């Protein structure tokens, strides 16, 4: 499955967000995702399987628990692909930052010192 197919699903993106905070037990991931998306535990397990098989997540056993974590390698590949497009938005964000700074300076100079 292509990286963007994996990341195109909101449930899988949410699971990756949860895992970005650190290793999580499958049960905790399932509980959060089920509450937020209203899907069954087997459906969450299927999403975890897709993430594992596509290399976005790793799993390890800890006694009876299965602990999931993000594998950053595929995300670095996506980041590298997106790099060629960053120029489209970085210039605009830089310009926005400049305008915000100008507006802040302008407000400061017109307000004068506080009494």
C-alpha cells in the first residue's frame, strides 16, 4: 500500500498521532479510536495491521500486552517527497510572518507607553 493511501485514512492518521506521543498498548489505542470514530475493536485492529504491514508502526509483546510505536522511516520518505513542494507555501508563510511583525510594530508605536 502506498504511503499516501495509508495516511489518507483519518483513523490511521489518528492512530499515528496517538503513537507519536510514545509507545501505546493496543487496548488504549483501540479505546480512544473507538470512542472518537465509533468503530469496532476488530476495525481498529485492522487499521493497526495496515500500519504495521506498511511499516508505519511497530509492535512488540510485553507479557500479554501488545505495544505499538511509530516507525519514522516511512514518514521521512513522505517528508522527502513533500520537500519539493515546500517552496509553494514557505514563501507565503514567510511573507505572512513579515506582515504580522509589521502590524505588531505598528500597533506598538501608535499605542505609546502605558501610564
